[in-house]
C-alpha cells in the first residue's frame, strides 16, 4: 500500500500537427495562460535544439518563452520540484 498522504494527480496534454502548424505557438500560449493564473511553470526543451535560442522555446512566428535545456528526460524529473505545469517542447 502506498503512503497515506494525498495522491498526486494531473493530466498530460499533447499538441500534435505537421511542420509549421503552430505547435510551439500553442504550447507558449498555454504556458502563458498558466503563468497568468499564477501557477508555477517549468519549460524544457532538448539541449540539442539551438535553432533560435539556447534557453528559450521560439515559434516560427517569433513568440518566445524562457526554458531549461535538458540532455535527457531524467533531467526533467530532477528539475520540476513542486511545479504545477510542465511544458516540454519537441
């Protein structure tokens, strides 16, 4: 049996689409809404993605949001802490 404390809960939302369909733009929009709602937000992207910026996710339309570049998925778990909303760009 697991501990008697409150169980973690949440959901996973996946934004899909073809290239240039606005996936990153939509992710930035949703993360900004969470920040506006005073939720704690952490944003990650692969460290190998340096197309527009090293420490930001950037849409083709130039919308940007600071992020943490990571080398693997395990690094995300180490960095999220008590974060309420986690965004991961492709």
